[in-house]
C-alpha cells in the first residue's frame, strides 16, 4: 500500500487482539458497521529506532507489532553503544523484519496457512527490498 491508502480502511483488529487482519476485498467501513476480515491475511509492523540519538546515552532498539495486546509483539534493544547512523538504522529494521519472519515461522499461526502477510515499514530500503529488489536478489543468489 502507498501513502495514499487510509490504513483504517484495510486494517481490521481481531477481537482477541492477537493479530491485525486485512479487510476483505470490496468491504468498506462506511458501508456497514462491521468490517469483515479474512483470517489468513495479516498485518505486521516493523521498525528500528534510537532514543537519545547523538548523545552518549543513546539506546537503539527494534520493534515488531502484530496486535494491540499480542504476546507475539517484540521489542529488543540493539547492541549497546551503537550510533544512529543510516547503515545502523537499516540494520535494525532488517533485524525487526527477521524477528517478524521468525514469529511467523515458529509461533504464530500453528497449522493455519497464510494467504497474505502485509509488512508495514517506514523504511524505503525494506519496502523496495521486499517489493522490487527481492526478485533480482533471487536470480543472482544474493
């Protein structure tokens, strides 16, 4: 999804709040009080950040969000003393994406197969990596 998409129109929190689901196609919240979601299509948000950037007390961390009170949410501090350089920020976002994939592989949905996973990220590198560059990487073995 691009910047022009209202997330409230496509994201549907679950009643148990473990996951945020993708709204069914052609379903619009203005059309009914209930928005229907398919339970094999989920959203996962990933990010890397640095509190106190530029100070000696800077703390870098990553986060993975799958639902309001989900036990699958993750937040981890990065290696102590890391500076908030562009490469470090990209590395943290990649670690967050790896954590999200690990949640999906090992814990998340048990035996229910997924049809679609939408990864939300504000990193152009991650977004282009997942939507454009991945196909070149696969063919070149990167």
